[in-house]
């Protein structure tokens, strides 16, 4: 069953409620915990749910590997992080989806979309284009990046590099916040399936003001039917 998720951002005194719909099949990573021990317990419980037939050692290693990325999630302002595992043409494929809130750079305040396009194109990595979502204008960035699994978490004991492809969509809001949605996958066999799924997540993005009325990314009222498209 699909699930609607919501976060709020109140930068510059202007409140936006941000909602989106995640399709069924996604496992959500815990984003709130009192301390590292509680986070570890939640990750191990999730490992048991995902890998019920694995040994406790394998479940622990999975939880440790995921836990090692949490500093990056916090630094990136991630509000939601989830993943799905499925088979595409008999190949086992996985994808990660995250939703983050970030501050719009000062240099992009006067022309948020154009400024974001310039900044991403200056990186010289991937294709950057403007796009239109039901909630307002956005920027898409499609590319690939190299990452590495720490040697303490690999069978060989050596750091093992891997490549993942991603779609990053950024929606600037009038309060100086950017909603950043990203899908990444190391299994290109599932790219078409995952990119289509992610497009649906992006189109489901809805914005509401402090009174619960639907608005666009500039804070202007919109019809309810339009906001639900």
C-alpha cells in the first residue's frame, strides 16, 4: 500500500508542509533515535525484517553498514530515506530514495531555478535540465557517482568501490528552502523501473501553507484538484 509522508519547513518565517507518496515495497530507514544504541537496535530490527533467513552476523553487518552512512544523511538534511529490493528481468535490483531539506544558496535567491541549474552544470557531472512539476518549477540532475564500502564491512577486508546512477530533483521554495529528492541505484538492470517509479514520487509532491491550504512552490494558492494531480 502506498504511504503519504509529510515534513515541514519554516525558513524565513514562511511555513510549508511538504507531502509526497511513496509506493509500496519500500523499507524506511529510521531517522529518529534518542541515542546511538537506540538507532542500532532499530537498524538490527529492520535487518531482521529484511533478511529473516540471514545469520545474526549478516544482519549485524548490514545494520553496521547502513549505520555508517548516518552522518552523511544528517549533514544532507535528509528527512526520509528508504530503499526497495526487487527483481527485474530475473536480476536482483535495489534502489534508494531520499527526501531532504536544504538551504538555497544566497547566490541563487533571486533566480532559484536558474541559479541551481548554473551551479549543478558547473560541477560538470551529469545532465542538468529544468522541469515542471505540479507543485512548481524544479531542476533535474542525472548522473553517476563512485562510492566505496569500508573494508571492515566487506568479506575481503579491503575497501571495495562501486558505482551508482542517480536522479536528483531539486524544488526551490519561496522561503529559501530547497526540497531535494533523489533516487540512486547500483543495479542498472532496474534503471527504467526505478526511474519511472521515482518520477511518480516527484509528481506526487504537494505543498501546503500553515493553514493547510494547497500552494505552489512560490507560496501562491492553487486549486485542490491541481495540487492532487
